[in-house]
């Protein structure tokens, strides 16, 4: 639906009234006269089409002014919320974006590998209500629950290390995800938590967050991201801004992640490659679906270009009419 940002400017169209009045008066005074003894010889002559074409030039100018006024009103395609009924599940993807996610045991690193698989998963969930939470030293809702897959995919793709204070607040990440999913109407509610470390900061303890999730009937699927053994971890940045890496042991608090998953009816996975990540998402595909209301969001954008093109077309037609069709020879 198209709306105008400044509809009050349409009052400027009243300028047509004095312009038309001026044109009519001008035409009456501009008629040439010639004294003849009789005009009967010209009575049957048809009126030339160029007489009407001359008036068409004035009409085109009025239309050009009208287009300009509409452009000044800023026509827009407007944002709107709508509700629809669909079948699906409620899911929140909670992604660790701490600095250690730049480790290179995945190609090109853990974060990009996780983002790639999460993007594929979201793209294939056409009827699910999905949210996206990021956490490091704190937690943040990147995208609330929505079925707008384009927004989700773009948000996952754009997230970068450094968006939050560094650290690993697993409990806060879970608590933020719970706040987003707890009021959903789907029978199946799940949180997919991807992390490569252990909880070392935050306000909410991970197991406390798991008990809250259990209270709301939310399953948590925890994924420990990292290979077995050692990996190249980011340890510093040189004078030119390049990250320096050092091979260090991979340490993931699997015991806590397993307790979080088992206490909520979910599962723990150790993701040593992308294939394991995909297994988690394949299992969620089997969750029970239910009919639910979904809110859909449409974006607002300026939509003045059709009017600008119409204005240009009118100006071109007016120029052709005046300088080609009605060309005057001095």
C-alpha cells in the first residue's frame, strides 16, 4: 500500500486554479482578427488538430507540476504488521560470538562455519517462528521471533566478533533466549545454543537458566563447537591490525552443556565439523508442529521513482510537442 509522508503538500495542487484561469484569459486575448466582408467561405473548414495540440502542451505542464508536488509529498510503501496462521515450531538460535570463536579448527573459523550452517537451517524453516540471540560477555536479541527469513539470514550473516563485550555468558544467553520464546503458542519450543567454551561471566548461572527453561517446557540443544585436541586460537593483534594465532588446547565445558541439555529434554552435541551441526538441525525437523498465529512485518521504503519517471516522460512529450510538432518559424 502506498502512502504519503507529507500529504498536506497536496494542497499545492490548488495552484492549478489560478494557472488555468490565467491560461483561459490569455487565450481569449491571443486570438488573431482579420476584417473581411464575409466569412461564409471559411464556415465549412475543419478546425486544425494543431489547435488542440497547443492546449495539450498546457495540460502537460499542469501534469508535470502535479508530479513534482507528489514527489515532494514523499510517496512510500508503508511498514505494516499482519497476522497469519501457520504450522511450525518456536526456535531460538543462540550463538556465541566471543573472540575464541575465531579459532581456525573450522574453515575459515568457528564463527563463520556456525553462521553458514545456521543460515542454511533458517532458510529451510519456512513455517517456523525463529529468533536469533547472540552472546559473549553479555547477551543481546539480534532478531525477535519472526517468520521473516530474509531478515534472519541477513542478521546471521552480518554478525561479527566484537559486537558485545568479550567473555562467555552462557547463562545470560539462555535467559535472553527464554524471554523471547516463552510466550510462543507452539507446542514445541527449542533453543539451539552454540558455544566453544565455558561460562566465565554473566548474571545468570547456566544451570539456573536451564531450570527456568524446563519450567516453560523449552528444550535446549547444546552444541560444543571445537575439534578434539588443539586449535589455532587468536591471542593478540600486531601493530598492523592483524590477529596473531597460537596453538592451544581446546577446552569446552562439556559437563555443564550436557547437564543443560539433559535437564530440559534436549541433547548435547560435540561439533567437530559442519556435519555434526547439521545433525542437530535435522533432529529438530522431527519436532511436533502446531498451528499458531504469526506476526509478519513489512518494511517502509520511499517510492518516488515512478513519479520521477512520469515527470521526465511528461517533460519529454512537452518538448517534442513544442519544438517538433508545433515548431514556429520566425
